[in-house]
């Protein structure tokens, strides 16, 4: 496991244990290059932004926690390809399961989109 994978796992372990919230996790993850995790970067945004939904919907929380556990398992085993295929959005998971579709948004394209929307 690369140093960046280890750092990401530590952050996600803390998030899973409720020792940090999504905002803190996102800030820490934003400092990583995420070069190995192009798809994962955009998929994690679903987890961050769904924090309020998880509080209201126990079934959705169960789904997302299971996905987070799966992600951590893949990262710890060094299976980056499978880690990049973890989806925190039920709709995206359904689409990916029934097609060859994967996300194409990388960290750099998300940043570019964010910056263009906020300038």
C-alpha cells in the first residue's frame, strides 16, 4: 500500500469511527494528490454531501457505511481498481452495475468545475 493509500485509509477509518466529520475528512483528503484515485475522488463527494441524508435515513446510512467499509478494505488490500469502483450514491451504483460506465471526473476536473462556478 502506498503512503497516500495509507493516509487515505487512516482518514477514512477515523470517518467511519465518527472520530472526525465529513468536513474534516474532506479537508484532509483534499491535501492528498489522489492521482491513483481519480474516480474515487468524485465518488467521495457523494459521501460528504449526503451527511444530512444519513442522519435522516437509516437505510441510506447503512448502504453508505457498507460502501465505506468496502472502500477501506479495497485500499488496505491494495486493490485500487476496486476502490475506484466504490459508489456512495445508490443511483450511480445501479448504473455502474448494469453497464460498463464509470465516473470520469477526476480531482482536477472537479476543482476546475468548482472554480469556474465560483468565479
